[in-house]
């Protein structure tokens, strides 16, 4: 479909990228943007926590970047800000708008937003892609209701990290998705790799655009911010995180240590701490974002970990 002119206004095609925490959205997004080479792109990055990380990781893609942190753009807490950014997009006049939704977001009302052609006359909603972790999906599907809603709202499910999954895990993941959405398009991949064919698979069903869907927040989710001193070593940082990691969905942040700056990006019970190659603003350094669920004893384990590593912990905030 080519861009059309409506009263002299070029239409921007908008794609939504969703998926639960740790599914590989950021890596996928880097590959997805490359499909639009030569196009002017606006990228809107949404993170549930107040401390954004993905925006920095995506800052070198050559896109106009907007960050919305501190809640889901589909919840009332950030919906106004999201709509303001969208309305202002006409000043950038992009060919493509890509929204990376928070891994904790419920996007079931996304089609209703873009049915408001009087509010967004320059935007043409194309559809949504849901990233799925082939290994962890059955667990998060059973424990996080937003995961179910993300599948319900998407046109394509990209099953990522298939290189890490057993045949049984992959089969279980596919069965869960197709049982809920028998006709959804599926792509199986690793490292978020896709090609141009995905654009033909993203085809939003516009028949229910006017459906009245409530925007809801998943109140079972918890966000903890831990401020860490730069006097900590990488080894001590690993051991600190290890003490509470299994009670989390995701742990991430830019942490300055005695040995240098590191990017922390942990999913499930897998610790991943690697040398940071990005230019990090001072106000982002030392902030470790922990995302968990209310049914997990996260507060108990963090308190215990803080006792062991008290001299390195500046502050802990539970939201």
C-alpha cells in the first residue's frame, strides 16, 4: 500500500510491536526498522518503569525517537501523553511510525485509538506484531494476563529464541497461541531475524475498530527501583541480583562498577551482565529496574539481598 495524500497531508503507517518482558522486542525492532530503508521513521518507545533503558539501546538507529516511561501507553496513566506524541507526529511527517509497547502493556484498545480519524488524520494503523519467547511463553502465559491480551490484539506472532527451545517447548508455545488465535500468522525465528514477508502478514482487521474496549492496567505487576553505588564490583553485582532473580520477570539497567559500566538485562533466572557500549547519561547510571508480580515474594528476597550488600545499596523504591 502506498502513502496516500489526504487534503495535502501524507499518511504515516503505524506498526505496534508488543510482547511480554524478555521476548526480544528490542533486538527484533532493530531488524524490523531495517525493512524500511530510505524511509523517515518515528520510533515511540514505552517502558513500564520510570527509568527507561530501551530508548538508549535504540538511539543509534537513525529514527526520530520519543520515550514514554512510567506506565503503559494504553493505560490512563500515560494514554494522554501517547496521544499527544501521536498528534505531534505530523510535525515530523514520518513515513513510518513504530511503537514499541511496554512488555507489561495491555494493547486491546489499540484499534479503537486509531479509529478516531478526526484526532489522527495523518496516521494509518497497519497492525501489531507480538514477540514471544519460545522457552518462557507457557509460564508467562499462565501467570500474566497481559500476555494473553497481547496475543489477542496482534496480527502476527513472532516466536523468538527457537534456538534455545526444545521441540516440546516449541510445540507447547505454538499450541497455546493457536488455541487462543487459530488463524494468527506465525513466524519462528531466533535473534529477532525477519524479512520483508512479515509486512504482508501484518494486516489489521478493521471491522471492529469502533469496539468499545476499556483500557486497564495489570495491577498484579510490581516495579522496584534499586539505586546502586559505583563502588560495587561486577562479581558482587551478579551475586546481589542472583539472590532475588528467580522471583522476577525482568531485571535491567545501566550499572557503574569498579571495573566500568555494564548493561544488566536479565530474564527469568538467567543473569546477563555485559560491558556497556553506549553513552549513558549520568542520571541513568546506577539505576536497576526490577519487574515482578504480586504473587512473587520479591520484597522479601530484595530485603535479604540488601542486608548482604548494604554498603553498595543507596536506595530502594517499591512502586
